[in-house]
């Protein structure tokens, strides 16, 4: 699911520009002012279905304030309409949210009797809903008049900057983590105090575009990645792009079978280690030293 990008600093600036207090925004969104404060400080992230109302509360367009990379799937349409998955049982007239949950997780497509009702509540056409359903099943069908977006061999459209890579890796985590939680996790795994919540936020949002090696190492550990992912070396970048494209393909295949599982951290680490060794040999330095 191409989750919308949430930037705490952007929310803070938007709220200040519209002249509303945190408590006022909270009332409009249905949360406390303390929750809005936590969002603005990066201590937590709003649920996807809160983002449209949150953008409206600060007088901004949701696509502008919380942009999304890629085409929406069923879960995206639901979130954009402001519904939780549990709330869809009222839309389908069923005792549970099972029909929608099954379609969103690529287990079963929606029965025809649910399609029109959901499209109306989501504010989209039946055709748009069906295209989104195909994406939930791993088929990234284009919108009308939009060209197909084949995966490029040079990794076009994949994360390139430090901020983009951090955002990408955060989105791959089994459960969302705040900047503070990432900092604590990275520090714990490396036995250092290299990270802080503010530092993670500044790197994730692009305020800072580089960092010391110990910071990047701790951040990689927190995100279950190899520090090699931060490399700007052209050869490494190309292989990383190929690896991420392969991951997307595997996720799509898994989705068609009813499970969405990406490459394991161990397999990614193996790929990165092979690349590291190949680069050392190519550059005439012999075999790379084994990683500890």
C-alpha cells in the first residue's frame, strides 16, 4: 500500500499558518490536543484514515500536505474516505468487516453487491474501485490515460536520497515506529547514544542530508537494514535498486497468494554482502573482509 508520507514539521507549519491551536485541530479531527502535539513532535503517526480530516483541519489539501507515491489500492481509498476497516461493516451491511478485509489483503475479491456501495461511500467510481482492488492483489493497473510505469533498470522512482531511503525502510517495518522509538532501538542495538528523536526526524524529513557513520550505522540497525543502503556509490546504488525492485515483485507475487511478505532482513543482508564482496574484487582489492 503506498502510504501517504507524514511530515510532523509540515503539519506544525500548516497549523500555525491557519492560526488554529492544537486543541482546536484536535476537536476537528476527533482527538485530544495532546495527540496533535505528539504528531507534530514526531512521537506518533496518525492513522491513515485521520489524514484527510487532519489536512482539512489545517486548511490544506491532503495530496499536498500528505503526498502519496504510487496509485491507491483499496485500503488507500478507504483511508482517504476517512473510514477504519472496522467501520466498513456498516457500509456493506455485514456483521463484520470481513469482505473488505479479505479484499484489502488479497484473499478474496469483493462480491459484486458490495462494489457499488463502497464506491459511493469512498467517493469514487465503480471503475476506480475495481482498479484499486486489482492493485491490492498486486496488479499495479494504471489510471485511464495514464501510461504503465514499468520498473526501470536503473531504479528510477525508488528511494535515492537519505530521507527517501529512511522513509522507505520505515514503511517496510511490521509496525510503525516513532522517531523516538527508532532512536532507542538503534542505540540499544549498537550500544551507543548516537541517535535522538530530533536527529532521526531531521534525517527522515530531509532537514539534515547527511550524518556521521556511527549515526547511520545505528539508524540502519533500527531499520533492520545494512548500512550499505546509505551508500551513494553508483554501483551499489544500482544493485540496491535491483534488490528493492525484486522485493516489490516478490510482494506482488505473495499478494496474489494471499500473503504479503517481503524479503527478510537476512536475505537483504546476504545480497548486500555479496555486492560488497563483488565491488572489492572489481576494484582490484581482492575479496572483501567478512563482516562481523
